[in-house]
C-alpha cells in the first residue's frame, strides 16, 4: 500500500535543518532514506521550495485567477514529501516516527488508486 508522508516545516525549522546545527538531523534523514531505498519502500521524495514562490490557481467567473503565496496563511507549511510503498499503515507511521523532528508534524495519508480504492 502506498502512503504519502507530508513533511511540515516553517522558517525556523528550515533554518535549523539547513544550518550547522542541522547536520546531525540531516545525517539521520540520510540514514532513513538509504534504508527506504535499499528496502525498495521509497517510491518518490522531494523537498518543496519556500511558500513565497507558490502560485495559487482558482477558477473565477471570467476564467482562472492566479495569485501569489500559499493557499492559506499558517505557521507551518507543506515543506516536502515521501511516497512509500509499505506492507501496512503501521510501517508508514513507524517511518514517520523516526523522521528527524525539530517541532513540526508529519502527516501520513494513504494514496487511493485511480478507482478511488485504498
């Protein structure tokens, strides 16, 4: 079963991860990523750019309306993701519990197939 693990962060947590104090956290993350690649459980992963570079597209009465910035103002934003193909929800949650944390959550959500089934 495939799961999307959504990584949330904010300006403070990004600064920690990408600063000198984040080196141990990055090493933990690299170890987990290596494990997932070797086990064949990792399907895809990517970090997302800063929310300031976001474009939101909405349908308007006169056609699409494009605005700058994230969909909603929030203290935390969707900062990256992993897609894993694992045997159970418990395994997906276990991966999320091992992800290096500063203070932001990780959301674990099953992916539906094209027909809408889990």
